C-alpha cells in the first residue's frame, strides 16, 4: 500500500507536469518573414507668380559719439518711414525693430575704450503692390537706408499651392510604385508609411545690399517652361519671376 506521504508527492509531480504541458501549448508559433514592401518617392512643383514682397531694410550709423550716432540713425529712420508712408504702405504692414548699439574698438590702442559706436535699426515692410517695390527701394536708398537685410517674394495663397503640390506628389509616388511592381509581376498593396517634405523657392533676384560697396548682390535662377504644376521630376530649373512650391512624398507600400 502507498503511504499518504508518497501519494502527496505523486500528485504534486502530476500537477507540475500538467502546468508544463499547458505552458508549452500556449507558446506562440514562430513568426514567418515580414511581408515584402516597396519604398518610393514622388515629387511635384507648382509654379506661381508672387503677389507680395516682404522687405527688411536697415540703417546703420557710425560715430565716435554715441549720442550723435543715435541721432543720425533716428533721423534717417524717420525719413525712411515717411517714404514708406508716401508710397501707400499701410501702417499695419510696417514693423519697426528695436535699436542695436555696438561699440567699435581699436584693439591696438585699447580693448575697453571704444573708438566709435555703430547704431542699427531695421524696418520690416510687407508690399502688396509689386510695381511699387523698386521705386520704394530706390527712394529708401536716397534718404539714407544703407542695408537690405532680406527680400522675400511670396504668394498670398501659399497654403492652397502647397496642398496642390502635395496632391501631385502623392499621385507621382503611387504611379511610380505601380510602374515598378508591374515590371516585377507583383501588385502594390496598402501604404504602410508616409512622410513628406515641402518647401518653396523664388526664381527672381534677391540678396543683401552692401552699403560699403554700394551695390546689390544678386542670385538669379534661369528660366524654365511654365507649367502650372508638374509631377515627379520637379527638380528642373525655376522660371525667373516665379515661386516654385514643392512637395516630396515618401511612401512604403506593401507588396501583394
């Protein structure tokens, strides 16, 4: 006869065996290789004419006397503001920035006593009449403006043009994926990952006016045929006088 003690040991062993069997039955099956994918990139550009200019001009004054430099700067800024008003630019489209003061040192003489003071102030201007841009800039130079810090041409409907460029880029990516998969005897499946990059370029002149050299340095991009929008291959030359709103879409498609 089995003792009560040996019976308890036997039942415990059976319980452990049952637990091990259950754990083995619940183990997940080995996963096979991930489904095939294809990664493509589609690009597009929408070319439009600008209808507004964001101009930032500046006045820099220099004098050995700080008060004289500040006074000269204020006088020329006041004349510049009068010119801007005379050209019909509304007050809401003009932003006057804070004054900047920088001492000049002759380090061969002293590192603590400045020999002069540079005073700078800039004005941001939004121009919606492009035909007034050059006459305004010419008149600003005439009253003492000696710096052009930035010239940025834009279109007031940039959001719409970005959406259009994005739409064309998606079509280009899908068509590229279809063309590649058809050559390989497979089909394009659903999109697994999507990423985008958008931007824009101006094909006119821009640069920084160097008051000490008295000239405008220009960067000009050459002409290209005007196509309201184009699909993949949007890296062609940009037409002079136009904005190119671009979008690049990268998509990973599953293969079927």
